[in-house]
C-alpha cells in the first residue's frame, strides 16, 4: 500500500495539539487516581473534558448548543402550549416543592451514592435553590429566550461543582420517581412527559453553556493576602488569583471557603480588574455555620479559596456610561467601589455620579475612609451617606433630587444591597420616572 499524502500543516497542528491534550489527560488521570486512592471518578472527568476539547480542536464548531430553534430561527419553547397547560394544571400535585425535592435527593443519593460528594454537608441551601429553579421554570414556560440564557449561564457556573451531562441523567431519573411519589395516583404519563420536556430544554442549555466554557477553568484558586475585620460581623478580604481571573467592574463571583467544601455563595468584586490579579471582597456574616461565617471568622491570610466564573450585568456599558444614580445598602457598596474605580480611568467629560450609601447607624458605615477620600479625588462624584435604613435612603434620594432640581428619570441607575432594600429602591426609582431598562441590579431571590 502506498504512502498517504502529507496532511496540511493546520491539520497536523490540530492533531499535535490533540495528542498533547491526550497526554495531559492521561497524566491528570494518574495524578487523580494516585491522590484519591483508586477512586477513578476524577480521572473520568479529566478524560471527558480532554476528549471534548480534542473534538473542538479537530472539528472547530462541532460542539454546539443543542437545537432549540424552529425553522424561523426563534427559540422553541421549553414545552408547547399543551405541555404548559398540563404542567400548570397539575402544579398543585407537586407543590410546595419541599417534599418533592427531599424525595428526589433521597432517590439520587441512594441509587448513585458517589453523587453525594458533589454537594455540601448541609443541603438546606441546595434544597432552597432547587425550589427556586423549579419555580423559575414553571413561571416562564412561555419565555424560552430568557430560560435558555439563564440556564446557559448556570451550565457554565456548574462546572465548578464537577457536574457533567451524565449527572443530569441521574437527576432526571430521580426527579421522575419523586414526581410519581409526590403526586400519587393522580400522576399521568402525559404530565410526566411534559415535565421531562421542560427539564430537558433547561438541561440542554446548561450542557451548551458548559461546552462553550470548556477552555476556561471550572474554578480559579486564590490565596488570601489580606483579611481585615471592619466590624465583628464584617470582613474585607483581599485575594490574589493564581492565574488571570476575567471579570468586569460591577460583577460578582461565587466563593468557596476551604472549611466548607462544595458550599458556594456569591460576592461582588469591590475593585476593577488589576494588573497584580488582586481582588477585594466585602463579606458580612449572615448566620452561623455558613459560608459567610467561614469567610469572616475562620479564614486567615495564606488560606486558599476557590472562585467561580464572574457573572452579572451591573457593568459600565449601555446606559451605565454617563450620569449615574447609585444606591447602596450595607456591603452593597462593594460593586460601586469597583464601578467608581473603573470610571476613574476614563475621561470625566461632564459626567455626574451620585452615590447614596444607606446604613442603619453611623457605626454601620464600615468603609468611611474610602467614602471620605474618593469624593475628594473624583470631582464628578457626590457621596451621600444616609442613616435610618431603607425608608430614610429612599426619602433622601427623592428629597435630594427635588432640592437640587435633578431629574433622576433622565439617568441610569444601579442598586445593590439586601434583597428587600433592592426591591423597595427599584419600586421608588420607577415611581420617579426611571424606565425599568435603565435600572440595574444583581439577581434577586426567586431567580436561579
């Protein structure tokens, strides 16, 4: 048999890259097998990612999002109108979701015990989160674009948990069993089929989101280089990532403390991206035994944290480029520090920014030095501390605008703080004439 023709250089490069990736995957397999005493689960994950990346290199674009479109190009709904009527009509059979979710996890961990290691010791937050996901899905059966975008982001984020497509299959099987047990004799195969089509639409978006992020780390490691208690219940953490962490001023990321593996909570970055890869977080302890307590009370300089991918739309684009109204409550000041930090690198022009910082008492203003100094250094910025809680803050926003003749309705606004404060402030700003599309805030409870 004659010799085959030489392959094109690009093909040889892709093949060489694939071989290198395969070798790296084998090394990763051996390392994980050795360090987990024969448990080859992590080796499988490493090989799975390496093979997906190899397919992308050999056939660029081969790993694409599942087909969720109609012939006209619009997103196909998570389920059709008949499915929507079935799901909503039978929702009373499986709500409230608490019992359904308890049974789901009992089935899943009983049938696939190794999956328990992907979850934190306490499942309370996880159960609440899943209830929010089910509520979000069933409320938005007629909004496929929103659902697809949300679950694509979730799929990217869930890579840090070690979630893979096979895990979704286990989840689906456990959910079906839990639905049947919860609804009892009134459950039907038609209703189960409708739930499965809804679930598979969301899972398809999550798998697509994970595949699209295959070239970035599932999580970033960061060393704590500063830990300052500003109050007994509040710490300012400075961490330095081991490799470049991509984010934008105003975004947030999920943190995992070393003492609570698999438990993650979201915190805003309090500085714009820096050349030294140092990031600042403001953490208030919200309860005993959780991530916030671990970060405030049990984290020390030198500890290594894990950081999930950045998310959030409270960034300097679109409307958030010129005159701004910023309203912060508590540690909600953090993302606005980052936004002001970034604005300071841009030409000021005739920009005007008003930052209202709400606190119950004067002692609650934990970053007074920065507040006093930043206004002096940024002539386009006006900082207005307000004491007395959310009602006092909202009254101050309205009163200040009236006294100075400021038309808040012509500005863009961003709001950050406790969920109740954010909801009340958004309602007040709408009442002052700001359109909803010019008010930014991070996701509130009720969205996954």
